[in-house]
């Protein structure tokens, strides 16, 4: 256990910090992005202690920080024209440029790669400290591995104070998310981690660049282009879920979850406990507050957190990238018209589940009602008469019996009927789909309504039970009931195709539904 010195930005304190570095120690320091945990980049033993202090996997390379551009030639073996253009245009900046490393840089800095990331911070205290040390400083963010990056000295001390020699307290970081990382080593430069220097900023200087798929997708690769991207990151103790769909739907959604926390924007009207992480439409404010907000959620003891989806353009790309990792890529998409698509076998108890969801405040739409409604729609009627004969319409009214005879006579015809009816039913239900909407539809999958639903829930039950239920419900014989059941999908079909299954066999249905709502929404 170490006694961590707390230093200020005055000259003698920075001199002390520089000396600690030259003696092989570890100093945490402020930058405009987040606090870094620094060691002499030429001293492999000191660098080893960074990995130990953070609990960082050895295959995740460190960035080398400089105070003057002249230092770059001591670190890299080659500065290609695009790297040079980026350095000239941006340094000092929240930008890390990856180049081929030279032999001065120990292997543990670059985690065995033949490349190294170089960054000249904009923050003046950082540059004065690096200058005082007289050597380039290898530094990752100064958090325990996996935790949100620290944006104040206080968070550094909380996370790793016992494992480091000193921290320079430079107040709160102005940017709040780590630097943009770009590699210039391949044919087309690639942004490996979005940050405050945006893709658009960079393209103005060096033309087309790509953004690594791993920035926004949960790709599982052994050799990620930027090793840091394969680890769980920025995670608070709470389970975080990102909620997409705009202010109004977000508000309605979170207000349904009384025991959760909202990670929202300043003007959001939420009446559950909340932590604000910026202003709607202002990505800079969101970037600045995101990590401290994630830490505040822990301080409040939050267990489940619904985060408002940020605008993901410009600096917002960095915010979204970090939030995705904090949420382990879990997103609830309220842009789909139906929050739940409800289906299941006849007689299994779908209706009962629908009633229970209504009681919980969901807006349950019965597709049968819409099926009847669309039969008053002139376009639907015209399509039906074109397909099944003019005489299915008598004085503009549908002869249902005749239509049934013609459309159910063979599979092909039934399909043609469905092709006319299903889209019309869905369009009509969508119009009434006030959030949070549930579409109750026996033919949910056949109609393609599963794609319009955020989750699909099927209700299934044992065949004997279903036969008894339909006999009683519809007053029909056992053989008639069996005939109907025989025309339906098996339980396996529903288990395979839906996100969740409710089994109605005497187990408590309400408990099963509550569990689904808790886990999936
Ligand atoms: O803003 C920042 O960049 C902060 C401050 C302290 O400068 N530093 C920082 O370092 O965020 P760290 O270690 O937490 O994140 C560095 C990221 C990691 O994802 C790492 O995998 C990637 O940069 N990286 C470093 N060197 C690399 C290399 N040679 N090739 C590919 N990725 C590299
Ligand atoms: Mg980090």
C-alpha cells in the first residue's frame, strides 16, 4: 500500500512529480480528456507497475504522451505523410495517432505490437508535467480496469490511490471522454476509438478515413484492431440499458419503472430517481458528464439504469461508443410501433396475458378487431374483389361467406388473402399504437409483425389443457377442438421464434410476465 501524494499544478509540485517519474514511480495527472496514470515510457519496470496498479490485461497497449512534437522521433520509427498532417493540424489535442514504434519503446508499452500511440495533450498542466519529467510518459486512463475513466483527482484516489505515488490535482477534465485513437499504419486511416476530434474534423485534413466496426458493434474478435475495445469498459455496478426512441417515449418508459434510475438529459420529465448527464442536443456537455454520472449512479446504489440515447453524430459518436460499453450493448428500441408482440396457441391463454398487460398499463391492441375494421376500407375491399371475384362485393358490402369459401379453398388462395389482409391490419393497428403498445395477434409471425415489435412473447400450454379450454370456451366437441389445434404451430415453433415464452400450465402467469418485463424491458 502506498501513500499517495496529492500535488498541485504549481512549479515545485510539478518538479516533484517529474522526479517521481524519473525514479521509476507512478504519477496520475490531469489531461483535457480524462486523468492518466503515467510512468516513464522508456522504463519497462515502471510501465509494468501501471498494469499492476490498474489490474489491466497485459495485451492492452498504452498511449505515449509528449510535451513537444520533437519527442515523436524518439518514439516512432516512421512518420508517414498522413500521420504528419494529423500531427501538424491537431497536436496538442485529444487525439492519439498510432504509428510504427521504434526500439526505445519497451514491448510492454505497446503490448507486443509493432505500433505505438502518441498523444500531445492540450491540457497545459499535463504538458508542464511531461516537460518536468524530461521523458515521454506512457499512460492509460487512471481508473481501475473496467471502471469509468476518472474525470477528477478524487476518482483517481478512490480507484487506485493506494497503488500510486502521486496525483496532480488539476480539477475537472474539460472534455470528459478519452482521446480519439486513429491508426495511420494501414492503407486507409482508421478511427479505432471516437473522441472529441471527430471523423469530420479529421477528414478535412487527410481525406477519407474509416471507423472501426468495433466502435459501435459488439464484435467478438481475438485480435481486435484496438485491443482495448474487446474488454468490458466504463461499467458502473448498476446494469445499464440504453433506451432509443426520443424524449417523450423515453419519459413514458422510465416512469413505468419505479425502482430504476434514469440517466437522462437536463429537461427530461422523469419522476423516478435520476442522474443528469448533459443537455439534449449538446454532445459536448454529455461527453463532459458521462463518466462522472456513471460513478454517481453507483454512489446512489442504482441497480438498474435506463440511459437516454444520445445523438451519435460528431462528438456524440464518442458518447455513444462509451455508453454502449457501459451498457454491454443493451438497447431498447422504442421506435418500433409495438413494444410487445403477443402471440401463442389457441386456448393457451393469450387473452388472459393481454388482460393482465392492460391492467399493468399497456395499450393492448387486438388484431382481430383490426381485421374486422379493415373490411370497411375501400382499398382492401377492392383488392379482395380483384383477387377473389367481383361478386364477393354486393352493393359495396362484403359477402364474408363467399370470401371464406374462395379464400380457404386452398393454401395458395389463403396466402393471397393474407397478403391483402395482414399489411392492412398492421397499418391500422399501428395508427392506434400509443406507447406502450402490445399487439395481440394469433398470426404475429406470419404477418411479419414480429419485426414491428421490440420483443415477442408467446403463450403456450399443453395440448390436453388447450383442448379442454377451447371446448368450454367455444362450446365445441373434442374432435372439433382437436381439428383446430392440429392446424396450428407446435410449442416448439413458438419456443424457437419468440424472444420469451409464457407457459400456462398452472404456474403463476403473472410472475412469469413480471420476470419477462423486468429482464427484457
Ligand atoms: O484520452 C486518452 O487517450 C487518455 C488520456 C490519459 O490520455 N488515455 C487513455 O488510455 O484513454 P487508455 O489506455 O485507457 O486507452 C488507450 C486505448 C486502448 O483502447 C488501447 O487498446 C488503444 O488506445 N491503443 C493504444 N495503443 C495502441 C496501438 N498501438 N494499437 C491499437 N490500439 C492502441
Ligand atoms: Mg482506459
